[in-house]
C-alpha cells in the first residue's frame, strides 16, 4: 500500500461511494413519485446538465446518423430499461440491497455473453467466475422478500430485466459505438432515454407526483451529485489510463449499496443473501482478473 493515497485511489473510492447511493436514492424518493415519473424528470435534468458540459468542453459529436442511432439505442438499454427496471423493482418492494446485488452481476453475465456474440474466447477462470456469480445470484434470489408469492416474483422480474438490459446495452455499445465520447455520447443517451420515459410515465404512472423536500433532495442528488459527480470521476480515471481500475471497482458497488440500505432504511440481509453476495463478489473478481482472454 502506498504511504499516501493517490488521486486515482481517492477518485476510485469516491466513485464507488457515489455509485452505490443510486439504489438508496431511488428508495428515498419513490414514496413521492411513480418510478417512471421520477426517471423521466431525472433524465431531462441530466441530459441538460451533461449537454452543457459537452458544449462547454467542445466535445466531439458523431458525424453520421447511424452512429447517433446506435448511441441512442445503447442509451435506451443502459439508462431507460435498466434504470426503469431498478426503480420499478424497488417501488414494488424489492430491497435496495438485493436489487443492487442482482444487477451487480452484470460483469459476470457480460463475460459469459461476449464469447458467442463478439467472438471472444472465455478463459477457464472466467467460466469459474460465471458459475460462481450465477450460484450467488440464485442464493440472493432465494432470500425471502416480504411480499405475496405472485407479487414477489413479479417484483423480482424488474431487476432481472434491468440486469438483461444493462448487459445487452453494454454489448451493443461495445459492438456498434465503442469509441463514443463520454460527454457527447452520454448526452445523446440521456436524451433518448428521456424521450422514451416521458410517454411511459404519462401512460403507466398513476401515483400523484408530490414535490416534497424528500423527493426534491433525492432528485437533486441523483441528477446532479450522482450523475455529474460519478461521471466526472469516471472520466478522470479513464483519462489517467485507469480503465482496469474502473472495471474492478464495479464489484464493490453491491455491498456498498447494501450497507447504505442498512444504515438508512434498516434493511437487513438474511444468511442466504449474505452468502450469495460473497459468492458473487468472488465470481466478479475472477471475471475481472481473467487475463488476456477477457
């Protein structure tokens, strides 16, 4: 360990600390708004803020319409469907910590899918990590949720859909628009997600929107502090050549989010979920350290 923390280490820890608040921030604000209302407003705000940043920094923009379309499709999956599933699941009663662990297996599922979809060879260590991540996910899903059986299964389907969406969006972006600029590309993605979520919110959210202090705080935190703060730290790490560090940091997010949920909402995880979280962490670590085949 270095005698003094480096800027990269501090940025990495800050990224994990901020990213983990997304799940508890959703739970904090959802009593006062429907999940899609919440997200639609957030997407509009974030698209405007990051758009201003992209213009101020003179970020390059795509030059052909197909690239714009590919970035927008990736944004619909990575933001619209993924966060829509996360927020809908938490709104339906899935604990924030369990939601974070379910979608936190995304690197494992992505590593499994890159072989047949992108032609990348999987190493033995990656296969081991995938098996462990899948077993850990089954243990987490086996944790009893205080909902009737039919409602509980429907609620759990939301974060599972989110998991598939972020995995599909990651692979789609890697295949069709891997070199997008983080500033202009993120702006396009949030605009696309906002255009999709606004009509969904109008059609399906029947909960009255209440501009309480709690909702305004959650909306401001997720829109400004989380989105701009986490993306700024991510951009800093990537500019410093720390892409591998960013990848490894993501498997710290689920336990961080679970810790926040315990501190703020008293959410507790049973023995099965705790064991599942540990197994998932080992699987993610193996996938991340899979060597050249990754």
